[in-house]
C-alpha cells in the first residue's frame, strides 16, 4: 500500500498497559498479514528524573496515559483486527456505541506530538549557550525562573543550571527546548 493513504489515529486503551497493547497490536497485524497497512505505532513517553534515597533515578512515563498512536490505512479488515486486540477500547473520534470509521488526526496535531515542529526540533536548534550565562526556564515546573548555566552537553542537547529558589541555589538539568535566552 501507499504511504499516502496512511493517516495517524489515536487508540484509547487500558491505562498503564500502553506498551503491552502496542506489542499486541504489532504482533496481531503482522500475523494476520496487515503489515503493509500499518506504519508506525507509538506510545509517546517522557523520561522523568527523580531523587530517591539520595540517588538519581530515571523512569519513563506516558505523556498521554491510556492512548496509543498508530499510522495506518484503516480501510478493510485492519480496522477490525485492531479493534479486537485485547486492551483496545476504541478509536478517538468514534461516537458512543457506533462502529463508524475513526477520525484521523490533523497534520498539525501529529507534528506537535512527534516534536517535528521547528521550535520543538532538536536538529534545528543551533542556539549557542555559554557557561555562566543567565537564561529563562520556559517549560516544566520551574517555568518562569531565571538560572545560570553551569554545564553544557551539546551531544544530548541538555544543560545544567542553577536556579535561585527561596534564596538557595537549586540544580536543574533541562533540554535546550525548555529554556530561552534573556
């Protein structure tokens, strides 16, 4: 099949089982010969860093708990096969109780979620930062705070900075997309 006919859809699933349901969908579609009908199947995940018992621990958390994105051509039996996968509740855009065709996502929504918009793309970021420079945090729990850059990791597109909170310096590690120059 043509990539032109493939569109992005959102599947509502059992919350907390997104990765398992993704693998179920992949195996079900490959086993039933729908490999050409399916593009990518994604569970948007963010990495979270926490400090527990003095140790820095990272874990992964779903951006949209209970949802899986799928790029597919849902004409024919592929739609029926996906609906019958254990853990799949429904497609977003379907009415209650109806078995009408699901509504595909708009291109802008897909671009935003996949991080392909110019202002979110790491590849397009050619902003040079200098150690000691003061910058503003624009994303996350410390949004609106100013901080001083302490370390820069160009490879990972991350930097460490110190933010003054309640009169104490607090270290943060942020992506280049979470900050801006003042």
